[in-house]
């Protein structure tokens, strides 16, 4: 197996006496789509906060592309190519769709302490932003105000913004959250295309999507990874069925 | 956001596009070309004011207009911080005072040239903004308001205690500033056009800044600072820079204010003055440069006009402000924008 792009070892985070992330270790190989599933309250969102850098870890190590990034800020991790999307849509609603993506391109295109030239007229930035929008099929919406998009389109834009940062690895935090059937079908096919070019860590509730897309699946329960493996193995894992999938079948 | 709502939106994709696009284009009235046009008209009207004042035999109009434009410059600078940066600075008058005292203190020590005075005013205001901004920006929300208020009051009490330069009473300037040794500013008309020029430059400059890379980061941060970090921007540096630019520009307004009044006093830096600047920006429409100018004009004219009716004019002003905030969201600029939007295009 090749050198992992993302390597997490013995990561911990506690809030008071509650261990929310409890000795979590896993590797993500380049080009892999690694899904992290788990019941509500398993600590999935806390884990993604730790991976993206918005929450400091108590102990353990995260390394990305061979470098340790455990103590780097979110801003520094994005610059190295580790970008995230948000579970709760977090776009700039007053900006156009294009500007949302263009800002992410601007962040990696030289200094933003430029005060006089119109940013909207910088063709190289707009071109790169359009390319990111085209990947999520939003290029025909480029000049619309982001706030006027439908919920599904906003979820697409979330992914386009992460793409536009130029990241190699995307941490997608429940990209299907709140979407209807048609919208999630669009997003699933988008993610299938993204797999061709990007390494993805996907946190998701939708089991159908996870088992359709993932190369490997990790199962998080009460802060601990109880299983990691290819979808078929995880699906049939006894502890997993008991802890998680069983609940769904029973319900 | 419910799934039901999004389904409807998805189903009506094509039907929604046309009116939405048209509405989005019309939105340009405040932030886009419409605003620039309004500002150009406003500045042109102001430039015609002196001949009109002469015609109707009211030379004092020029003096009043100069004073209004000086506050418009200060309000513009505050708008960068408050409207575009979403930082509610309650100590902005301190910069106005620093600029004014730069003139007074340099003049008292024998330097009357306005270029040197302005340079000192910019440096002093920018330095004060850099230090106080770096500390204030560690806080957010109400705490930011309180800490900027505290710094403003510190500057105020510093000037009150500065007895060599008038202390509490302030001091009258021996003369207005000179330009390259010439006493050109002694003419109210020259001062008027100088102020108008600075106002126009400030507007054009800030407009460029707002649409620049820097301004885009600042506007993005106003909407969602966490999103900005997630794409690789550290908001602090951009907010602090905006704070320094705004402080320096308010310092320039202070230089003009000292010359216009031929008097400086700690009252320029009082928290009431900072509050009035906020009112001007909110009244005109936060986050629209032309609104800041309009707000300053409206506020000072109202103040003048209401004072003619009663010594309790501030009560009337209060009532008017409450009505404006309640009934015209987005201030004067927002109201005008809605008027235009309602009209068929």
C-alpha cells in the first residue's frame, strides 16, 4: 500500500469527563474515498473539527502528506491542501456563486493585500473558480446570488468552494444533510466524479450513499473506531451491526 | 431549510431563473453603478453650492456645507469599519480629534503647513488605530464596542489633561494652516473646495478598496468569518488593516475640522461624537459609501433645522431616528434603492 495521504494516530479529545474522540487511528490512502459513519452523538463532527483544525486535539497526531499538522491552524491546513465543507451550509449568501468560489481561489493566488484593482475582473481567478463550479454543475448559476440557490445547489456550492481552495483532500461533513431524493442523487454522482481526482473523507448519515461510494468505511461509536475496512466487511462486522446498522434495521 | 422547500425550488428551476436574475441585477443600485451615479450627482451638486450661495446671498451656507462634508469624510471612514467590516467601533471620534490636535499642536510649535500636519495626523491616527485595533479585535460583539469606547475615552481624557494645549476648554488656533507657505485656506471658498476634493478622493479610493481583493475578503468576513478561515484567510489581519485605513482617513477629516472651526477641543473626541458618527452611517445605510455621505448630510441638516424649533431638538431627532430605523431598513440608501426597485425596469 502506498504512503497514506492522511494519517491519524491515537487522536483524543475530551470535554470534561466525556471522551468524544477516544484513541482514534486510521489512514487514508491517496485517491481513496474514506467514509466515517456512526450513530448520532458518536463524535463524527468533533473528529472533523479536529482534522480540519478548528478544534485542538488533547493528544495524538495528524499528519498530512508526510508532515505533521496536529498543531496547525485551520488556515494553515487549507494552505497545505486539506479543506473541509460544512454540515450546516456555510456559504456567503450575499455574494454571487462565482464570487464564493473565486474567494477560495484568491486565497491561494498571491497576496490579498491589494487595495485598488477590482477583484471581480481578475480573469485567472474567475477562470479557476468557474472550473470548480463546472465540476459540481453549477457553472450555469455562476452569476446568481448564492443566497437565492436551492438547498441542493447550496450543498453543491459547498463542495465547489472546498474544491476551489485547490485542496488534495476534501473533508466533506454530511454533504447530503437536508437534501431530498433527487438532490442527493445529484450529489452522489458528483462525489463519484470527484473520487477520480481527489482524496475524500466523507462523514455521512445516508448509508446507501456511503456503501455506494466508499472504498473503505470506518465506524465511530462513542468516540471509538470499532471497525475499519472495505464496505462489505464493515457491513457484516458483528459489532457494527449491533452498535449501528442493527439499530437501523430494527427501526 | 426543509426538504420540502428545496424540492419545490428544484422543480421550478427554469421558471425561477428569469425574475431572479433580473432582481439580482437590479440589486446593483446600492453597491454597483447606481451608487456611483448617485455619488457623482451628489458631489456635482455640492460643487455648485458656492455660486448658488452667492446668488441667494447666504455665504454662511458654504461654511455649513464644509462642516457637513468633513463629517461625511469621517462617516465614510467609519463605514469601512462598521458597514463593510462589521466592527462596531464606538471610539471613532478619537481619530477625528487626533487629526485636529495634530494641526493645533504643530501650529503652536511653529509648523503651519497643511501637508506636514496631514502627514502627522495620518501617522498618529494610524498608529493609534494599529495599537488599539490590535487589542480590540481580540474581542467580539458587545465587548468590541466597549473596548473601542474605552480607548476613545482614554484619548478624550488625555486631551482634557493636556493643559498646555487648552485642556478641557480646548484652544483657538492662531491661524488656519498654510499650503507651501501661502495662506490660501483663509478663504472659506478654498477650504470648501479642498474639503470637497478630499471627500471625492475618499469616496473613489474607498470604492476601489471595497471592490479590490482586500475589500472582498473584508466583505466575506462580515458575512461569515468561519467560512473565510476554512478557505484560508485569517480575518484578523484584514480587519486590523481596515481599522487602520479608517482611522487614518478620520484623522484627515480632523485636520479639516480644526481648520474649519479654527478651534480644537477634547469635545471632538467625546463618545457622544462617536455615537453621532455611528448614527450618520446607520441613517444613511450601512455598507453603502454613498449612504454614509447622505447620512452625514441628513444628520447635520436635521440637527440644524430642528434646533430652530426648540432647544429640546434632540428629542425630535431621537423620534425621527427611531422612525427611520423602524421603517426604512438600510437607511436612506436602502429606501432609495427600494423606490428604484419598485419601478418597472
